[in-house]
C-alpha cells in the first residue's frame, strides 16, 4: 500500500515515523511531501506544552494522558533527546477567584489520577530558584507534564522515517489533490509532477482547508483571516538566559518555558486576543516588549532581550477537538489543535486505521461530526 503524507509538522512526521517503525508490521510504502522543511510550520513556533491539564471533559483528558505516555515511550526510543523535556509545570494563582479555580482544578485532576499537587513556596523555590511568586500565591505543581522543541522533534521523526525507508520530498508543495471519480488518487506538486498513492493523508496543519478544498472537501477549522479570529497568536523568544527557568511556569498573565536557544519562550492569552491577521508589525513588537516586561517580573534577574516575536497561526478546529479520519475513499485527514501533545498517540491510532483496524478512541473526533456551531 502506498501512503502519501502531506506535511511534515509534528503530526505528519510522527505518523510517517510510526508507519515505518519495524515493529509496526504495516506493509506500507510511505512518501512525505513537505512544502518547506520538517518542523518549519506551526510545530516549530508552538509553545508546545505537553499536558492533559484540563479536567472538564474526562474522555478527552484520558485521550491526552495517553498521549503524554506515548511521548515518554517515543522519547525513550531516542534516548533522552534534547527536544523532549519532561520538566513538569508550576502554575500559580494570586487573587481569590483564581485561587479557588486552581484549587478546584488540582482536586479534580487528582481525582482523575493525574499527578497534580498544591506545593509550598519553599518547594516552589527549589523547583524554580530564579522565579518570584507573591507570598500569598496558591501554587500547583504538575510533575508529569513536559514541553517539546517542536522543530527539532519533527525533524528527528521525519529523518528517522526516511532512514527507515520513507521517501522525503521537501521544498515541494502539493498544489492540489488528484481525484478519479470520488477517490483521491494522490497529489499534484508545484513542479507539475503527480504523486500517486492508495491513501493520501492530509497533515498540512493550518493549510489543510486549502488543500482539501481542491477536491471539494471541507474541514471545520477557524478561519485565521476573519477579523478577531482566535487562530492567530503570538510567541516571543528571548536571547539566551541559561537557567532562568527549569520548566514550564504559568503565572497570571504569562506562560513561560525554556527555549531551544537557552532563552525563554513567552506567551500570554490576553495579548493573543489582540492579534489577528491585520495586526501591524508595530503592534506585534509592542506585544513582544510587554511579554518581556512580564518575564522580568517573573524572573527578576533576567537580563535577556526579545530575540524574536512571531505571529503564528494554530490549526484550530471550530469546537476545539481533533479532526481525524477518512473523508473520501483514498483520503485521510489528521488536523488538530494541541497537536504537539497528541502527535505520537494520534500517529499510533491512525496507523491502526490505515492498517484497516478502526479505532474506537478516534470515533468522537471524525471530521464529519455535526458542527456544534450549527
Ligand atoms: C503559539 C502556539 C502555541 C501552541 N501551544 C500548544 C501547546 O502548548 N500544546 C500543544 O499541544 N499544542 C500547542 N499548539 C498547537 C500545536 O502547535 C499544533 O496543533 C501543531 O503544531 C500542529 O502540527 P501540524 O503538524 O498539524 O502542523 P504544522 O506544524 O503546521 O505542519 C504542517 C506542515 O505541512 C506543510 N504543508 C502545508 N501545506 C502543504 C502543502 N500543500 N504541501 C506540502 N506541505 C504542506 C507545512 O510546511 C508544515 O510544515 C500551539 C500552537 C501555537 C501556534
């Protein structure tokens, strides 16, 4: 069976890797087409927190905890790679309402068997000696959570797939899906070549709707070009600040974690809210300065500067849940938010489905489920 994976972000790369693992037993020939380079898309700019920190939907929480465990196994197979950091996460709340919500979350997560504890400020100082939390903060610790350097991780997976027999075509964009009747038969590349496949997997992230539309296939994701769209967001990286943080830290108004360059990756939901496709470069730079000011409040000794501030676009399903499954004969789609967390678990389940064994775990996440907005 010839499987063509379009996109070598974390989703496509993890799937190609899974399909080519010797133990998979899947009799498939895999080709990956990537418009730029593995990890060059959203996966390379993601905040990339691997977690199941939201207890609101217990079934989805379980799905995500399975994904956390899949990352541990995958990383072990690479021998403690620098791109997977099982650092844990510290979150604190300062005002009354937020303290109550955080305590409730920790209690619910613990009740679900998730590693979640309230810790003392002494314990916090041992975990994060350079970070400052207010004396009356309520502090939670989630030791099982991790973060990923998404670009290197996608590259490592794509290269291992190639070394295991996959063909990796980089710097070539699939400009359309080819069809024969109702069946998708492969893709046309931007150099005019046609690549035929028994199954084409659309793992093109935020660009998936455009590719799928070439065969008249829709996908319910948030349109990033809508004014005020929730899909565009902002991430800043600082210059190196070795040891500033040991792991993920979520303070009121700031999410921060160590970056690949030794600096910090910074994000803030309230600043994301003001960023859509019309945001000017000046507004983006101003948001970067604000993120740095918040980082300096979090880590008082921080001397680093903003190295880069980028507007990114998340592939955001309208109801927030993954969009995974066959959409036409010969066409399978794998597009999701939280793709960093979910990638290796999705890869294992999708590989099963490609081998003809439908996964009950994926049943709630079919792309043709009713649109909750209708
Ligand atoms: C700021 C930010 C913070 C985030 N935080 C988290 C988080 O904390 N935890 C978490 O789990 N998730 C998080 N996410 C979401 C997560 O990053 C994404 O869900 C994930 O990276 C999507 O991976 P992907 O492989 O689907 O897409 P991508 O990484 O975008 O990969 C798609 C690839 O397809 C290629 N491509 C596109 N079109 C074509 C074409 N026509 N032909 C050939 N190639 C094509 C692109 O070049 C790209 O490399 C965050 C996202 C953002 C932007």
